[in-house]
C-alpha cells in the first residue's frame, strides 16, 4: 500500500457537527450584542481555530476573541458537542481501512477534551491508534502542529502518510508537513476551496475515498 498511515480530520469529515458549532458561535456572538442571522457567515467558523475566526471575521481584538471562545465553549462543552452525528458510511469505511492493515489517527484542531468525548459517544475511538488535537490553552491550534504531533508520536515516514479533511486548513497543514492530502466533498468547504488549496486527491463520496486510500 502507498499510504499506510491515514490522518483524519473530525468535523466535516467523519461527523456532521454543523448544528452544534453554529449554535455555539451564535451564542458567543450574542454575548457581545451581535445577532448574526446569516448561516453562510457562521459556516466560516467550520474548520479554522476559533480565536482566529472571531478575530478575522468579526474584527475582535485578541482579548475579545479569547473571551468569545470561552463563551462558545460554555455552551459547546455541555450541549453543542453532541449536536453532532457521524456521516453515513463512516463506520464501514473505517472498518475496511482497519481490516486492510492501515493505521488510522485523528488529526483535528478541536480540543482533545471534546474530541475524546465525541469519539467515545459515537463509538469511533476503537478505530484509531492515536488522537491528536488542540489543548484548551491554544497548544496545537493550527492543523500543521496537530499533524506534526501525530507524525512524531507514530514515528512514521512522510511518504507513507495522507491527511483526509474537508477544509483548506487540512490541505495546507498537510503541505506544511510534507505529506499527501485528500479533500472530501461532503464537508464544509466552499466551492473550489479544496482545489485552490492544492489537494492531491478529492473524494466525492465514501466509496471514492476508499478507492483513493486502498
């Protein structure tokens, strides 16, 4: 096999977490007196680190962005993380990869404390040898840091790894780490986003993804 190690993003790749994330972003913005009715604008938060998103999309100062992130987590940690569901076909796809001797890892910018609870809730944890994610204090916020951490923990060669994700951050992070990347169409990318980021492969559906990975 060409790619033995497969790193998966979580949100928009394995699970449909849009409802929870958007609800928590609205909750955080409203705490600052901002009512955002446009879902299109809220969807920009799907993927990038929260602090960066509040600063970039709403012009928050670093301090305000951190406060907004704390408000987001206030709701997400109790309700939002389970406003979520695995995409259809995920379990079968992961089982096929495990059965074919691939080594799977999670590589997400979501804090580990939430990631592990989501994986446990939806019975996804047994498929993965490693879970790499951010810490609540901002450690490993960027996707390349998450990928690099996973690479070091698994001690694997770059040319045997592929990153699978739905946003440009996944593709750019993979490029920074010198590994291959595969974008998926069923996530939250804007039209043309994965191509513009330079994805090595793009999967239209779960069967297509398996044909690329195996």
